[in-house]
C-alpha cells in the first residue's frame, strides 16, 4: 500500500485545477442505463471510484469507455442488460446503489446487493426503498440483496423523504423520469450534484423542475435519448484545496472553483480569518493577517456545512486560536481522523457526535493512518503545516476521491511525495 510523505511547509502559492465532481459523476454514470442511446460525460474526474462504477456498469451490460486520459466517459447501454448488481463490486463502493432506480425504470426489475456498512457508518438503504416503493416497486431483502419488481412499470407518485438523502433523491429522480405520470418528491436533497443530475436527465429528454429546492416535480416520459453533459466542478475537492493556503499561509487560486457551490463553508473560512474571492477563473484563497480563529461547525444537508469537509476543517482548527466545537449530524462515526490528528499533537475531545478542538500553536509530524476518504486528506492538510515529517499510510482511501493529490499540492510549493509500496 502506498503512503504519502508530507513535510511542514512555508506559504503556498500558485494555482490548483479543480476536477469534475466525484459525487456528481457517480450519479451521472448510472443514468446511461435509462436509455439505449449513448451518454457522454465530459470533465470527468480520474479516480478509483469512477473505475469501480465502470466495472459495475460493465457487469450489467453497459459500456463505459474512458477517452482523453479519462476526462471523457463515453457510455452506452443498448444490448442485453443484466439486472443483478453483485455484492463483490457493490461492497467496494456504496454509490453502486445508484443503479437500483435506473434498472427498475428501464427493466422493471433489479437485484442489487446491499452495500454493507463502511468506516463512517451503517449507511442503510431504507429511504431509497421507501422512495422507490412509492413509485410502485415491490422490494424485499433476500440473502443481502434487494429484489425489486415493478410489474406493469413504475407509476408517478407524491413522496416525502424522511431525511433529505442525496442517494435516495438521485435514485428517485432517475426512476421517476421513466415512470407513468407525475411524481413529486418532497424533502428532496438540494446538493449541487442533484442539480447536475437533473440537468443531465433534462438533456436526455426528462421533464424535471425544482431540482436544487426541497420539492422536485418529474413528468414521466416514455423514453430518454442520448446526450453529452459536462460534470459539475467538485465542491469537496475545492473546499479541501482552499484549506491548504488557509493552513500554510500564502495565496492559491483553485481553477474552475465556484463559491456558490460551498457558500456555508466559505462563510466559516471568513469567520476563521481566511479571505476567499471568486475570480473569473476560479476561487482565490489567502490567509488574512494573524492566526486562524476558532469557529464552531455543524454539518447539515446542503446548503448547510458539508459533512464531506468536516475532517478537513478540523485540520485547520487544530492550530486555531481558541476552542472550536464540531458537530457531525450526518454520519454516526465520522471523527476517525481525530485520534490520528492527536498523534500530531492536536488537543481534541470526542463525545458522540461532538468534537471539541482546543487550538495549539503547532502540530508535529508523525506517522498516521488514513481511515476513510476525507479523513486521509485532512491528515495531509495537517502535515502541510506541522513541524517535521508526516507519513500518511493506506492512501488507497485518498485515491478514491482525489486525483493526483501530490502533484496538485506540489504545484503550489508543498513538500509532498508519494512512496510506492515495495
Ligand atoms: C452522498 O452519500 C455522498 N456520496 C457522500 O459523500 C456524502 O457524505 C453524503 O451524500 C451526504 O452529503 C455520493 O454522493 C456518492 P445520504 P449518500 O443518503 O447518498 C443515512 C464522500 O466522502 N441514510 O445523504 O449515501 C445515512 O446513513 C461521500 O464523497 C439512511 O439512514 O448519503 C447517512 O447517515 C461520503 N437511510 C445520512 O442518511 C438511507 O436509505 C446521509 O446519507 C440513506 C441514507
């Protein structure tokens, strides 16, 4: 397993290109199952999760061809479709559950393995099952697989999610696009990735309104045609790299970044003493004079503070002046980066869903272990400003969601190397 070595750094300067959003692309790729015509995705990120989704779609009979060094995904699904999403692939990546809605809509039946838990939580699928059942699907759990059947096809319905689940909203949108009649989804997730999926589905001929709000209306159509769609910029990668100059000092421009994708995060950065400016090429970030100030953070569904930036924000707050309290309200076990940051000298107390961070002057480099995707990058951010050397092991977690992280950070002056496993 590769590891990444980071050495404490002075101020950073330069530009970091922001890639297409992993969490948008993982919802857009299964949309190819909805049509027998080609769907081309441009501005696609080059990540191991995208390769896992490619493997899953291929197992179902869809084709995904990576062009232009992986930045373009040419997908199609015009032959025989296998309705079974196998545990061996699904267990590697929870987003595999996003084939359930499209398979049901296209075939009228699907057999999709439950993904099983992951490091950050149990991550059940009850909200997905309730939403698709509202459209007329009969779904039962057998041997760890969801067996779904929609005799006579899916029918439009009004349904309210008990929680604004991103994945359940995406499965419902894709299924309702081909259902007979009108559907209304209430308490829908509002994330930019939902809006991006709706844009792509409209380009394919779907009739969807209200995406980005809590109430989405979908008029089912008989069929969807092919399209070409650009993947929206990755707001979580953007927020992650905005924290690099915030932690190290200096000034960095994140090319392709858009503040409107992460306004609540930018407000917290401003309160902590970080200046953020939208330019016509991206987002420019620099630390205002003086030490970072402590701020409190509560993670919430969009437009609240993103849970996927909580670990990275904690890395910044470890050396802030004062005490910060971070409340994680989305996942039940998303503070695994805290003990690793404490190995670097951070002063953090975790009680249930709250982490209290007492700022210290400086962190000290240490060997640390990545436990999940966002925790791994928070350790790299902490290492950028720590005294001495930090070695982050198990960086396969990192490669799921960040393309060429060491190249991007080296490009703005960071002392960072990837050490290939022997
Ligand atoms: C998406 O996961 C993202 N993944 C996650 O990003 C992100 O953290 C999450 O949304 C929240 O923003 C992708 O888009 C591929 P949810 P998703 O359904 O759709 C519970 C990353 O780091 N829940 O909104 O799975 C669930 O357990 C990843 O890129 C149920 O209880 O998130 C969690 O506590 C991590 N039953 C909460 O809701 C369900 O049926 C939010 O889940 C579904 C979800």
